[in-house]
């Protein structure tokens, strides 16, 4: 995924991309860590605006995440819609502090480009990786699984909550006698 400056005619360009999650190799790593998977396609719309040698990119990406709930393990899907804002700046000085300057610019949210060509894959991949939640819940108030009998408390209630309390109380009551 690249855009050459010469294609930004009159300083403006709109592009739409339909990608496969597999186009972003780091996604596989990010998603195994959180038991989530991207299900294709990933729809990306970008508007490029060039001012002098700086290119502002705005747009959005839409994708579907398939996740397992961290409490009840139910598998569910979530539609993602992320805003994209990036600024590309030319990296045309040739000296040995390139790494330092790239770090500096990265902190300012600026992405260096070379040879009049904007590389989109890495920054978009970063955005997709960051959108993966570390722990997902099917609903905010998911009641989870009963740790004793495994019942899904969203679907049915069990008596386990009461039994350990009663038996503990029973033990205490006996000790006191
Ligand atoms: Zn749940
Ligand atoms: Zn139970």
C-alpha cells in the first residue's frame, strides 16, 4: 500500500482500499495475545492533502473483530470504526542521526517518507493492532461463568453461590459451640 506524491494531483487525493487482515502480518501476533481475530475485509478510506512537502492524511477504517468474552467465553463479533489521522513529512536529509530524528517525529505523530512515496501499510497496521482490546467482554455487565459448576450465569442461575456460604457458616457455627 503506497501512494506516490505525483498521484496527489492538485494537492488532493481520495483513496479506498479493501484489505484482507492477512495483508497486515503483525495482526496475527497482536490477536493471538488477546484471543481476538480480525475477520475480513478491512475497509479503509483515506483523503490525502498535500501542502508543500507535507501530506496530511485523514480517513477511517472499518473492520470486524471476532472475540471470546473474557468472562463467559461466548464468541461474539464487534464492528470497529477507527478514525485515521497521519502526517507524512519528507525524510531527505542524509546524515547519521536518522534513527534519532525518526524517533522524534514519531513522537509528534509524524511519519517520514522517502523517494516521494508514502508507505501506508505500517501505520495502518499499527492502528489495527492498537484497536485490539486486551480483554473483551460480550456486554459490559456480563455475569460470567460460575467457577464451581460452569453454568453461564447470563443464561441460568445456579445455587453454587449459596452453598459455600452456608457450609462456611455451618463450620463457623459448629466451632463456636
Ligand atoms: Zn460474556
Ligand atoms: Zn454454579
